[in-house]
């Protein structure tokens, strides 16, 4: 399975740590990805059986090209009061950047184009009467954002957990806004199955989802009734 090591993948990591996959007779092989955009091709060809990925322009473009994927479960949502995706500004700019409007002309980073952080950034800027053309936009992987702040290579970024907490604890940046204040109930990521895996090993696919849901906090073992042959979503 493919995972991006961010807060949205917590259910997967918890299921591994607590032995829920093992309890379902599943031995998982996890591969880390910098961005879920990179999972589309291996999922569609069956190189990956399961992966969690963002709802993004890349996903919709792939579906439009006829790529088949099965969306089976929630993986990440910005609930009201739980904005774990954050707009952070370099600490030494506290006196200069007090609102989103002060980002005009500044160097701002996101982890990839056409995904949820870019949507949130556009909405932040729109509230301040700005657009992407008013900033200097770049793409940097989440793990590299700490270094970019430390080297003053960026002024601000949209970052998710656990990287946001790591950056804050090191005193490199402070939180300017959280995503729930600009796009509450934003569905960010979904668990996807490879169609080949579902069609060839449907019982295994069900058991994987049982383990995952337990990792997300279900206190009892979920069960699924057998239904009609699944189709791509």
C-alpha cells in the first residue's frame, strides 16, 4: 500500500501499530510517497493494491482519461474546529505579516499544485483581495519545509501535521490561519483501491478495510454485507 506520512494517514499507522491488519491475516508492505499524486499510476496498474490520496486536479484528470480507481473510505477531512492543515508564516516576520493580505509579494510554498493546499491558499488570498499572481509560489515537500523556513527560503507555507507541530516547536514559524476557518468540512483525502485487487481478492479488500476502520477508532469489528459486483468510482 502507498502512504503519505501525514496526519490523514494516522488510521493506517494505528492499525499497523495495534496489530489490526495482522488480526485480519494481512501482512502489509507500506511504501512512502511525497505526494498522493504519485500513486495514481501504480494504483491503476495494480502495482499498489491500496493507497490514500488527495482529491485533486490530478485525480480528476486521471479519471477523465479512463483510469479506474475504487473510492472506499474517508481518509482526511477538515472538520470545523479541527484545522490540522495550517497556513504558517516564518517567525521573524511576525511584525511584517499579520494577515493574509501581508503575503503580497512574499514567497509562499505548497507541497504540490492542483491539490487541497492550493485550493485553501486560493481561498485565503481571495478573502484578502489577492490571487496567486500576487505571491511568489513554489512547491516543496512537507519534510523539506522546516529547512526552507530555517534557511529563509520561504516566507509562508501551507503544511499539515505532524510537520506543522515540528516547525512550531522549533520556533521556525507560527500559525497564521487554520484550514477550517477558510474551508470547513473540506474533504481532502480518500482511501482508494486498485480495481485489479478488488476484483481478484474481494475478501482481502474487505478485511483490509475492517482493519483500517478499527485503526480510525471503531471500537467493534465492522462487518460488510456482500453486495452486487462493485464498479469503479
